[in-house]
C-alpha cells in the first residue's frame, strides 16, 4: 500500500534527483519524524538509498532507469 506522503517523496526525488530530510520537511509540511518513518520504509523496500554522512545525508534512487516513470 502506498501513501500520499510516500508518493510525494518519490516524486520530489524524481524531480530533484536527491533529497535531504530538511528538504522534505519543508516541501511536505510534515514533521521530521514522519519523514524519517517514510524514508526508512522506502530504504527497507529498496526504493531509495542513502548517501553521505551526517549532517549531509541525501536520499536518491538506486538506479535512474528503474524509476524514470514516476
């Protein structure tokens, strides 16, 4: 089951190529806890991967061709 928040996160990353938690909190107007919860689900499902080290952690798609239709 996909949620509206999950879809919005995937669309944001599809458009921008990457996202930080701060970017998603600002764009989606939800708490950082809610963003982290969704990102952790997306990571677990293999739809996203994490790059970088705190404080600069980015979330990106594992491969561009897999999600070109989002």
